[in-house]
């Protein structure tokens, strides 16, 4: 990832993004006990129990009127023995919104969208550069997809039997900016970066291009909503075909692959790190069509495109570390917690892991846009605007079983549409070196910030 960033910076200056406010997670729960400590069950399941009988090893004879030996007496929380009303029934663990949700349920669909943009964007750029090289001029569509844009692109054309080999590397930064107050308040705020590379081989057959591509994308996300992380690596292989007439150009592609996912989040009770690991199967497809209308040095290029990716995530286990007696407040004390929750001062340290169900996420995007370019010899500047309509699987939060003080839970961000405004300059140095730089911004996508600057170079032999 660092190498890719370095290569990108070598071509273009990096945008300086606005400073982001930092959110400090709340402190550990009242007694620093895991939310799934086996010592108690009143916070488990789907119901919040505010009144319950608790085992009381130290109860005095007649304290509850039960006709049982002293060592087996119980008392009612909120009952006559107010001295023991300290049993843990607070909101530290009964809260179950995004703060107690694994990252796959919240960010996986956005990662799928970023991945298909990266893969398809690299292939589309390759096709554009191949046709531009064949034409022997700097004119090119300048079309690109949102989120992932080319950092460095290199190609060696017609080296063996008419086959060309090309490579493309990229990186981007993104963030969901939904309002965030604290980890126990519903939110889906996160930010991260993605780096990708694609390697392909293709051959031009008259006006057509047929090729194979292998791609990889790595994401590293800070999931603010649960004070955790989400890291995913996606590997795919696919095929693509392009065809260009004097005015129209069309390209299609499809592929599949697999992925590994690693997540962390914070146990709201004891601040321990919960870890999870799983795999996913992915498949994608895309189509694009554009037309070029030229008058003198200027070209107008209307375009439309479609792309989709499905990611099937396998079920897995979120592992919660066991509690440590030394870290639990009053674990061996004489108050209500020490005597009742931990069986007379003997702490129960084991915890129950969380079972995370498998899920399938999907993203679909339709773009309609127009690009205006000018051929000025060795330089070809262009500007463009694209409107995107998308359907991406919504985030899923756990439901609250207690109250966090909000009248209503904050819902996940609903992404439906956005506009992409950008521009750049392509260049031609002699007959063998072509490239360009471009920049742009994404607007209108709810709770989303995204800007990019990128470059590519094509070497012909």
C-alpha cells in the first residue's frame, strides 16, 4: 500500500483533505466485565431483565423469607435487601446497536462497491488507452468510475504474437460522515483507504479487444461506530471485450473471485478487543457504451455504464477474550457485585463468543454522463460530469434491548445517487509514451466524503 501511494505521488501532487474531528471512545463499562461474561444471564438474549433473583451466598437467615439453607438463598433486585441492589443491570452491555455489531453487517456492501469500481475502472482505462494508442493521438474519453482511480498504469503493446500486457495500480481514501457522539449511540461512521492493482493481457483483433485480467484490492477501515477495524482483501479474475467504430465504443466484462475479512471491535463491558475472521465469494459484471462527436479540436463524449458486484460472506465466530480477575472492579469485594454476581467473591472469568450469521451483499450502479475534451497536440485537457444511480445493500445494526437516551435509533445511511465532477489532462511524449493526470470529487452521496487525484502512464514498444 505504501509503495502504491509512493508511485502515485511521484506522478501527481496529493490533495490535502480537510482535518477530521477525532472521536474518543467511552471508557469501559461500570465494572469492566465482558458483555458476555458467563456469571450472569440477565443481559443475554433478546430481553432486558430489570427485575430478577440473584444468587446470594452471604445472605443472612430470614433475609428473603425463603425456606432454604443460608448458602442457597436468593434475593430480589430492587427487593427488601437494598444493601445488595448493586447487581449489574446497567446500560453498558444491554445496549445492542451498531456499537455491538460486527463490521461485516455495516461496511461490507460499501467495500463491494469500491472493489467493483476499482476492477472495472482499471479495465476501462486500459481499453481507452489501447484505442488512444492505436489512433496515435492524445484524445481519449477520460471516463472513470467513482471512488477508485488509476494511480500508475503501464502497458507493453503487441510484444508476443500481437499480445499486450498491462498493469494498473491505484489508491483512494473515503469516509462515511454520519453524526457520531459515542460508541453506545447508534451510528455507522467509518473511514478508510483502499489500494488495488490489476494485471491483464489482451489482443486487438481489428476493431475489437479481447483480454483477461487478474485484480487485487485491499481495504483498511477504521470502524468508528464500534471502535474497531475492518480489513478485507479481494482477489478476482475476469474477462473483457471492447469494440470501437468511428463514433461508438462499447465494452463488457465479468469475473469472480474470493476474499478474506478480518474484523475487530470493542467489548462494551471490559474494553477487550473482539476478533473475527471469515471468507467471502465475489462475482462482478459490467457494461459501458460511449460515443465521440468531434468538431475541429473539440470532442463531446456522452456515455452510459452499468456495473454490479455480489459478495457472499460466510458465517463465523466473533471471539471475546475471557475476563481477568485483576481487571474486574470489586470482583472479590464485599459489596453486592462481589458477593452476588461472582458467587461470594469467586469471579467467573469465562465469556461466550458471538455467532455471526453469513450474509450476502450486492451493489449495482448506473452512470450517465458527458465529457468535453480538446486535442491541443501533445496535451488533451477534458472535463466531465456523471450522474450515478445506485442500489447498495443497506447496513444492518443489532436492535437495542435497552435505552441509550435516544427517542429513536439512528438508521444506516441510505445511498441512492451521486454526481461525479472531474477533469484532467492527457499527454503524448513522442510515439511511445502516453499518460495523464485527473482529479475529481463525489457529491450528493449521503454522509459521504470523497476526493481524488490520480495519474496513469502507458509505454508502447
